[in-house]
């Protein structure tokens, strides 16, 4: 089977056990991955947003199992099995405070990994950190400074997953009227309602890059704004597909703000 992004991140973490950045990249890939959660039975046919995962006891602790491909789930289950597909970030949000750990790709891949209940809560808390809002006027725009390559790589990988959430993103160095300097990531023509997801993605890229004292501000602009034109002359540009209006289907796990509930 072709190696998945989670396989590659897990291998890098295992090869460099003392590298905190590699460990954080694995958790970022885990949060971004689509995971297939093994269920005890099919989701409620009535459409209620609840699921009942199979729970396994491992050395006195309780774990649910998820796989990063449907084929791996079927291999573990030795045939067809009830499951629900959802993002890793949604899954840890669902499991947090439930006393449940997460087993990933158990018995079917070299990337098999057990994340205990404490680790699940840490990851859910880390993903739940929202960027703060500030109101300051930009007085100067310049090309990005010497940003760490791991931050640029994290941004590139994260924004590639955002798909139709915006047309593009511009990264520049700015000076505010307070005298403070920062790097600003401007999302151009965001899709309606996509702003929280985009700012969260930027915040996660900074968090999982492993930089202890990093700062990255975020704003949203239309392509015809004067500030977009000023930034476009000097900024590092990340292109994304054309934005579309995002809509959420009603299946369990389909609303990123409402993970399915355990029962």
C-alpha cells in the first residue's frame, strides 16, 4: 500500500525521537487526516448525530481505534465493519474529557500508534486555541523577513488543505501604528463563513511548527482592496483554488463545529 502522509510523519517522528518539531508535525498530520473510526454498530438511521465506537481495553486503559484509510480499517476488521469518517481534529474533540485514548492504524501499518487519554486532551486543547483579535492600523508593508523554513513549510502544507476556503494568501511583514512589527497573513476573497477555519489553520501552522516565540497576524481582504494591492507587490503568495460557498451535509461528523457525540 502507498505510504500515507501520516505514515511519513510517523516514520520521521520515530527516526528522530528527540526532535520536538518532528513530533509536532506528526500530531498536525493526525489532526488534518481523514480518519475512519471503527464503530460498534452503524450510526442511528434516524439521523441523530451520535455514534457508538468500539472500545478496546489495553493494559487497563480504554481506546477507540481509527485508521487513515478505509482499506486499513477493513483489514483490521477482516471484512466489512461499521465506521464513520471524520477529521482527526474532530475525533480528538469528540474524545476529549471522555477518558478514552486513540489507537491509530493498529496492527495494519508501521505507523501504528497509541495516544493515551491525556494525549488526546492535550491535542484537543492545542487545536482549540483560537487566535486573539486586535485592532491596529497598518502603516508600512514590506517583504517577509527571515522566517524559519519549518514555519513556511507548515503554512504551505496547511493552506494546501484549505481548498476552496479562499482565493489566495499573502504573507508580508507589516508595521502597525503602535510601532509594533509583525508578519501578516492576508487571505484574499475568503469564502462566506470560512474566516474562522482560515485563521485557525494559520494558528495551527504556527503552533505545530514548534516555534516558541512566534507570532503571525491574520486578516481578510477583497482582491480590489488597496491593502491587497500593497501587499501583492512584496508578499510571498500562496495560491488556493477559487473559493466556493461551503455547505455541510447532515451525516454524523460532517459539521466541523459539531463533532458527533458518543453514546
